[in-house]
C-alpha cells in the first residue's frame, strides 16, 4: 500500500546521492549478504558477477563479507581478497557491475573467534582478543561445527592484522571496487575487540575503552591511508547480540567510535540499528541520531527496513542512505518494486547459502524481475 503521507514521487529516496566522488543513482543500498558461492578457494566467478549485475540498480552495493587473510576465514565457500586469483575473480564481478551502471564496495572481514580449526591453515585455533568461546557454529566445508575456545592474539601479532586490512584494501582497489567497508559489526574480530563482553585483555588493546578501540582505529587509519577516506566506510552493530556479543555501555563505546572515525575522514558510517533478532524498532535502541551527528558524514541505516520506513526515514532525514538486506535476495529489481509499490517476492530459505561449490544458481541468480 502507498503510504498516504509520503509518496515515492515526492521522496528523494529514488534520486541521486553524492558519496565521496561517486554519484549513486538513488539512496538505496544493498546490504552485505554472505551467500557462500565462491568455491573452496574463495575466488568469485561469472555466477557471482551475474548475481551482482542483476542487482545493479541499487544506488550502492556492499558486497558480501570477504576474507582479508586465510586466518580471517570463518565460513566455507566465502570469497577472499588476499591473493591474485581472488583479485582477478572480483575483477569479473566489478567490471560486469560497472557496465550495468552499479557501484560496489568490498566488505573486509576477519571472523576472529567465529572461525574453526577446519578452516584455518594448519588446523590451528582461530584467534581472538581473549580466550572466550561464542555460542554457535562455523559453517565449514564439512558442515556446521560448534565454535571453539580461540587463542588470544599476542600483542606483537596485531600489527600484522592491521597490515592484512591494508593489503586487502590495496587488492580491492586493484580488483575494481569503488571502495571498502570495514566490517566492524556482528561479532567478528573487530567487534570482539570493541565490546567489553569479549575483550578481557590486559595489554594496550584491552581493558579501558581507549584500549578496546585501538584496533578499529588503527585499521581505519591504515585503510584510509591506503585509499583515501572517500573510499572507506565502516559497518557497526552496537546492539546486535549475534555471536554472543555484549557491551556494558554501548552508547559510550560506539558514540566514541563514531566521533573518532568521523575525524579520520571515513565517507560513511553504516549502522545495523537494533538487533537482527527483533523487528525494526522493537527491543533496545540507542540514540542513532547521536551516532550520526557524532560521525558527521554519510549515515547508512540498516535493519528491517520496508518501503514505508525507508520513505519515512528520508522524509524525516533520519538517515542519508537506506540499506536493505534480505529483500534483495529474492528481489533483484528491489529498487523498481519499491518505487512503483509493487509486491515483493519471498526468500526460499533452503537456498540462501550455496553448499555446493559446483553449483548454486538455484535461489541465487534465478529470482525473476517483475515485467516492466
Ligand atoms: C543470508 C544473510 C547473509 C548476511 N551476510 C552478511 C555479511 O556478509 N556481512 C554483514 O555485515 N551482514 C550480513 N548479514 C546481515 C545483513 O547485512 C543485514 O544487516 C540484516 O539482514 C538486516 O537487514 P534486513 O532486515 O534488511 O535484511 C547477512 C544477513 C543474511 C540474512
């Protein structure tokens, strides 16, 4: 139903937006969505290029989370951006997408404690700020495996991880991406360092807030130095509890992060507002506008958006860009459907993740567009 208060034709949701040196066709962002269809070596190919090309009408696509190093990998058949074959594979994707008029950032991922020895080179333990096991499972190539107690990183290993982010940024640039998004959300390595419930370190990367923020700020500074702030965004999820995450004072932790990252000149702050376990606006909330003001640049709002909430967010100017995740899975032409207020297709839950490295079109590239 058309919202009687805001019609699509009055809204700037469907009009261009300037993000750094890019002109996005509209203010709709496709969220990063892990689909596990990049084969055992994490090299994207023509199937992935087709999937992203089908969604090229999004103003900006945040590509699926992409491993910055072999150590960062925490799920089978996820793509990487740490070797030349992966760069060449991603080049197919970015060239195809650009030819269709789209823009794409690469989401830089290190899964930290949510990996598993079956996915680690040499079968070693995954690394983390502290030896605290999360509840849940890694999706290995042999099936789901319960998380293990990780090995705490030595202080002198951390510079190497920052370097891995820098190297992944250099490769993302060589692969033709328009920018990178630092994955600071959802309980992966960076988030594990930030939040008080997963970081019990006693060195300069743990304990006080200043220390818990050191890793994300060092990574952001390195990535900005590598490519320039116009090409660097970050995603955070201050209240998401997925992967056993908890922070004693999220308003202060993430308020401070937003301000510091704004000063480093990142082009956007992408916030998963609330918890993915609750519908939009339900459950605990932070003052998201305070984060936005503290950051000062482009603010991307995600989590549970519908056509109505997206139009309302632009009418109230509570976010610059509106990010949709799940609706893009079954609706490659989501932007046109939202603009024209046409029905959305439902996701087939059984084919979200591609378990078979040889296949994967079903539930990936075979969702139809509505006839014009
Ligand atoms: C299948 C699936 C895969 C996801 N993969 C990622 C990912 O790779 N990186 C990430 O930051 N979030 C990921 N998410 C979270 C989404 O980006 C998004 O935050 C979440 O789905 C809420 O937005 P929505 O209500 O519009 O779907 C994933 C979610 C789903 C359902």
